[in-house]
C-alpha cells in the first residue's frame, strides 16, 4: 500500500469541504514564500497559509538559488502580462529556520561524500548550509534585491522560524530594490 494512502483519504475530506472552489491563481495575499522542505516548517501550518493564499516554493534550507530566482522572474512576467502596469504589489518572503538539516553540509565528511555523490562543487554546497539562519536569510534577501531578474518593485523580506518556540521573527523588513 502506498505511503500516500492515508493522505489521499484526507484529500477526499478536503474535496468535500469545497474549499478549492472559485480560487484565483493570483495569491490572495500577494506573497511568494520561500521555505525549507523540512516537514516542521510548512507555511500551511506555521503561517496558516490556506487554499489560494500564497505562492510557496520549498527547497532544502529555503535557499535563494538560481532556480528560485528564475521562478520569481516567471511569476513577475506572468503578473505583468496579466495586469500590465497595474500589477498588484508583490512580496517575496524568505524563511530560514533553526535546527535546519542543511547544517549537515557544514560537516566536512558529509559534505565531501555528498559532493562526490552528486558530482558537484564542494564550495557551493558549503554555502548552502543554514547554520546561522539569521545570517543566511540576510544573505538570501540581499541576493534577491541585487538580482536583475527580480523586478525593482518586488518587495523582499527575510524571516527566521524557531522550531522550538513555533514563532517567526522578521529579520529583514519588506523593502523593494527601488527604495533602498
Ligand atoms: Zn531546513
């Protein structure tokens, strides 16, 4: 039996609620959340993100990679095509968290063997580690604000979620490149 089976049963319940009906592909809160794949930090739980509320992209650490920047550029292009100059204000919120599994990448033995496994550069892997989430989320916000692919009017914020307290602390308040 598939491990997904108990969750598919929950899907039946969800479909019966009708919460999926009439939703817009444009997120209700005009926010694009980037967070870690860790099951403890799902924005649906820690931020109460419901159906149609937000765009959510998750990867190991919630890091701003080239792929993430391309996704943001895609969404910016879609909204500009749909709304032109009237495109709604948009915020990208990066959330890193304490006790992140990517911290293992700071371990020399683990990083070395994993770099061999996926045939990649060890230095890049070291930079992907979230050992100090306050510091790494600042770096990722700066990277977004500096990217020519992220339109200047897109606001960017950075936050840290504490897995012990359950609280999200804002480290970098929302700012657009144009207002810096
Ligand atoms: Zn994590």
